[in-house]
C-alpha cells in the first residue's frame, strides 16, 4: 500500500492521479487521489478535474472547461477499451503529526464522470450575463471587467468555508463543508446531493451576501470610496469575487432553479430594479450634482432590506426614486441618454412585477436569485459607455 500511494502521488503525476485540496480545508494537508482501476505507466489526466493544479492562467475563465475536455477524452478512451473499468476516488487528510485518515472514497463509472463534468459546466453557467469589476494583479493596475470563472470542486469547498464580514472587506475561514460534500455535489444523483445543494446555498447566501452587495455598489458607483473597496478585499480571497456568481448558478441548478425560469420571477426582477436604480442615481449625481456621488447609492442602500422584506423595500424605493425619475424624464440632450435608458428599463421591470404577486419574504433560493439580479449586466454597450462617462467625470 505504501508503494502504491507513493507511485500515485509522485510529483510527475500531479493532476493525473492526485491533486492538493488543502486550500478549502482550513489549511489542513489534504490530498485527493483519482485513477482508473486498471492503471498504465502513463495514467490519464483525471485528478485535474477536481482542483486547479496551477498549470497556467485562467484569463478567460476557461481553465475548468479545458481540464474537463482533457478528462473527457481520456475517460472515453478508457470506457471504449475496457467496459469494466471504474474510476476510484479517495481523499487523505493529515489528522495530526502521526496519523493520516481516509475522509471519503467512492467508485464511479467513467461515463458518470464525463456526465458530471458536463453538468458542472452547464450548472455554473446558470446565471444571467454578469461581469465583475476589479483591479488587475499589479501594484499600478487599472480597473478591469472580467467574466465569472467556473469553479473547480476544491474551490467550491474554499468559498463555502469562507465568511465575509465588515461589508465585504474582511474574510474569515470557517469549517462548514468538507471535500465529501462537494464530491456529492459533483458526482452523486441522489437525495444526498440535493441535501448538500440546499445546505450549501443557504451557507453561501449567509456567508457572501455582504461581499456581493458591496461588489454591486462598486460596479455601479464611481467615487473614490466605492471604487476603493475593490482594493480593500484581502488579496488571497479576491478570486472568490469571480467564483461566487457561478457558484450561485451552480447551486440553483442543482436544486432545479434554471435561469430561463428564475430570471422572470419577482425576486430576480427586484434585484435588477435596485441595480438600475443605482445606475440612475449615479447618472443624476454626475449630471446634476456635478460628480458629487454619495458613499451609497439608493438601490444599494435598500438591498439588505430587500433580501428580508422585498415589498417594504419596493415601497421605500418608490419614494426615494422620485427626484431622479423626474430629472431623467425632463433632461434633454446626449448627456441624458443613459439616464433615459435606465429609466426605460426600470419601467419594463415594473411592468413585469405588476403582473405577479409581490413576495413578502425571501428564502435562501429567492435571496440567491435577487443577488444575481443585482449583479446582472445591463448590456455591454450601455455599461461600457456608462463606465467611460464616469471615468471622464
């Protein structure tokens, strides 16, 4: 057994038969091993599906997709050659200085692993179009917009075991989920997977809502305090901003909430409405108040209330939006074009909300949908123009 483990975990087989999944396990040394039951001298690249093994950048968010494609090709070859071959997965964790324990294990058909990888990608894309505003990785980096990333399973453990505090400026590790939980999420098709998805969605909403609300403020605002927040996020946790939208989409998918349905539901529409209110308020401040933008925009200020009592938040919004609405209706010229666009979009959303019963409360699924609505991208050309105008101002 010792010789077998040493062979499987050799450095040259990283990403093929093993990967390090310690990051999401509160730093406790943890290794995942994954390999076919019939091994060759050059085993296929399977373990790389479970964790980012650091074999290059992910500038366009396609790293998981590339790994999944590589694993799929390898597994299809295995399935065609040997129908009886299964894939063995187990995780070893260092319990203390002298002991190592097996924390989970399982056997899966190659076809199931291929299907799971495809489903994971589809689930991670179960979101509206979202772009994340952040600073680049260098000291003098400028603000950039990036697409969300598809998380590796090990990254899902890391994000679920992080709680965000102080309006998203501080991250604290917690021990809530294990590697076993995320393997169930990836590979199982039973009620056990459903139970993990429900529990994970509740934890993600409770742990990350403050970060997502602060991110929305930074997306819509332009003054120093709003943009400065993006630098205050702890460096080693900044990647989570790019993972969170995909994780919400993934967990909603696992509990049967698809974007084709929830994007027409009241909770999502309320999130979109508050996002557009922010952008209309921003335009008002730029044009009427000569660039003097308050620390918090109107929609962002109401997001915490909306997540608990949506109807009450809408009633408050209807009063606070009146001066910005009146200005946008009467404003003339090219500089009012964006304000009129945002006002027209608000009108469309209100028309959609009128046709449905307004929710009094939000469960975890509804909160996730509302947060995705708040982060949803209005439209590439409109946002680009808005960002250019804000930068010029």
